[in-house]
C-alpha cells in the first residue's frame, strides 16, 4: 500500500515537474523571441571627418533623392568678452550644398551669432540657390524650427522661432539643385571661432518632436535612421584649424536624431 502511494506521489511529482519545465521553456522562448530583433539591429554606419568650416552632421545620397530636410536648434549664446573686432558662427539646416561646396549650403536656413566690438547680434538668413538673405533677428536660447521641402518642381521652406511665435515661409524654384545632401551644421563665418560653449540640435534638446529628419528616395527618418542604411552616407564632422587642432567637437547621436556641438578652442 505504501509502495503504491509512493509510486502515485512520484508520478504526480514528475508530471508537475515536467509541466514546470515546459512552462519555463515557453517563457524562455518568448523572451528570446522578444530579444531577437534587438540582437539583430544593424549598427550605425558613420564616417567621421574633419572640416575647417563645419561641425555637425550631413547625409549624402544619389542625385535627386532628397526631398525634405528639417531641423530644430537652440540658438547658442556667444561670449563677446575680449572680442574687439568681428567674429561670427552660424547654425544651419539645409538641403544641398554639402558636395558642391564645403563653405556654403545651397537651399535652407542659417541663424548667425555675431560679436562686433563686444556686442552680440543674432540674425537669421535663408539660402536660395546658394545666395543668403537676412530676414529676421532672433535671441539667444530661442528654439528654432527650419524645414525645407521639394515638390512640384519648387522648394517650399518654412522657418519658425517657436519662442517668439514667429513664422515665415518661402517658395522658389531652383532647377539646377542636385537634391542629394542634407545638412545639420555649425559653421565658422568669421575666424577665430567665437566661444559658443554648446550648440544643441534635435528633439532631445529642443523639445520639438520629429526634427533633424530627412526624406530620401521616399523614406523619411532621422539622421540615425539613415546611418543604418548602406545606400546613404552619414558624416559626423568635427571642426579643426589648418594644423589639424580641434576647435569644435560633435557629439554622438542621442535617440538617433539629436546632438550637440561643443566649443573647444578659438583656433
């Protein structure tokens, strides 16, 4: 009798143990399946380069493939202490110009921060086929939204100072635009490099979602989205002087769509 009870008890225990093992295997398989996409994510493909004019990010694709670029920036506060002449920097969001010239974008916007005889000035310009025209005075720490779209044979551009609640739009044709690059850059306008401390770009710093993005061959995504594509080149730039000494460094991407440029040295 005791032997029969022991056998029944052992059999019941073995059944329970077997079901527990199956349950554990099911949970493990479920966790493994959930983790699999993370394990298979492609690494970001970035090319780091040095430039004597710019720091930030740019994308490079095939001719006619880029139809939208947008970006959000916080206007950097510049230090004019000890500046006796004129020194100037600019923050840029643009479509085209990266391949054609490393000195000026083609179509887009720039917000320039200038020190002249110890006084700071902040002004915004738009680029039309490489020609820059000033149209608005902004303020340090303002949040700016810049967007460039191409459709119907025309460029449709929009600028907003979200802090000051100011918006302006532009429409023009540029039939010779290559439409193959997008830029989110801090540029040196007049040397030496003015002390701006940090320049912040993208939704993490500006609070403006879905910015620092582009549309390439019909696909819309962040800078980081295209950095995981083998068909689009993504360049992370640091600014150096003519001797190769670092002047401004560009951070890694935060969330794929935000970064900052840090001032290092005037020259």
